[in-house]
C-alpha cells in the first residue's frame, strides 16, 4: 500500500514538472523560433536582441496569469504589502550582490573597468524592466506554480525541493554549468522559496531575483548564469583561474562566496519562517490523524 502511494507521488511530481516545462516552453517561444530559423544578428545590435529575449518571456507570464486567473494563491500573486515587498526585494538583492562582488574584487578576483556613459541610461532602464520580466516568469513557474501546487496540498518539503530541483535543471544547458553552479542555483532557489513562505507571495522574490540578474549583468558586468554580460556601468574581468573565487565563466552565483551567502540567507529565512513551517507540519499531522481515525 505504501509502495503504491510512493509511486503515485513520484508520478505526480513528474506531471507537475512536465506542466511547468510546458509553461517554460511557452515563455521562450520567441527564443525557440529564432533558434529554429537560425536567426543571427550583428554584434552591434546585440542589445535589442537581448532585450527581445528578456521581454518575450512576458508571453509566459500573460499565459499563466490568464490560465490561473481564478487561482491567484497558486501562483503567489496574492498577499499584502506588494509594493513594500518589491522595494524590500530590490534593496536586499542589490545589497547582497554588491557585497559579494566587492569581496571577490577585494580578494583580487576581478579587474574592474568603468564603461558608463550617460547615453546608456536608456539601455539601463530597458534592461532593468527586461530582467524584471525574465525573473518574474522564472519565479511564477518555480516558486509560483510548482511550489504553490505542493503548498496547496500541505507538502512543505516537496514545495521546497521540487521547485528548487526544477529551477536548477532549467539552467543545465547554460555555459559553465557544473556541480558548483548546480549547488549555487539550488541554494538560491531554497532562499527564494523561503521568501515566498515568509511573505505569502512571490513578489519579494521576483524583485530580489530581477535586481540580482540586473546588477550581475548590467551594473557590474559579470556573467549571468553562464550568459554573457551587458556591462553598462562596469566590466569585471576574471583575473584568476580560481573558479571558487569568481565563479569562472558561469558567474558569481557559482563562487564559493556566493554559496556561503546563499546558505546563510537560506538558514536565516527558514528560521524566520519557522512558525509557518511548524504550523504546516501540525496541520498535516492533524489531517493524517483524522483520516486514520475515520478509517
């Protein structure tokens, strides 16, 4: 009996992942199409191409918002203090990334060059909102749909684990992906999951995720999960092959400093969320006891 229940649970996990993968495909339709037709653009026009790919993920946001319009709690759209959460997430994400980047730089990991010109403010604004769209879509799929499904069924462990694994595997094709990158992405997911649990919505996590990618690529000019940077304010060139310091070609989230930071932040956020966690555990035990008593 228990074996059959486990098999059904595993099947359900893969079904949820398959649906999430389908939503991911919809959000990246433009990128898949351009790859299918082998479309290329001159290097001088790369900013418009990068922005197109970022903003096109809004298709996925719109599709999911419409499909689950009667279930806002599932995607984490509901919740109080949305504006405050967006501001708090932006500030926290920028401060944490800046701190990690500063530590790596002071330890000699980067050669930093200033490349900012006032005419680039226009591009900075476009990329800020573009990364907002891209990060929001990833959060809606992972911390929204996948995590929301298991939270709805009061399976807190699966809510954390399954969305973190999906997010980690989602980046497996990125250049420079390896074991350390996988650990970094997994720990990042755990931290973002704890933010959803703590705030009751995905908005703080969306802002944190968006400003992290924006700071990584556009402000400080490092790789964004293996993808080339835009570097509109600074460019940070690796000065050492010690990948645990800089993260190598994958970027800061692969570095040992980021892994430590992710771990500490996750522990802190889980500790702050502990009342919600214990309440969910008690609710599940009560439901299981009631079912057993009834039988």
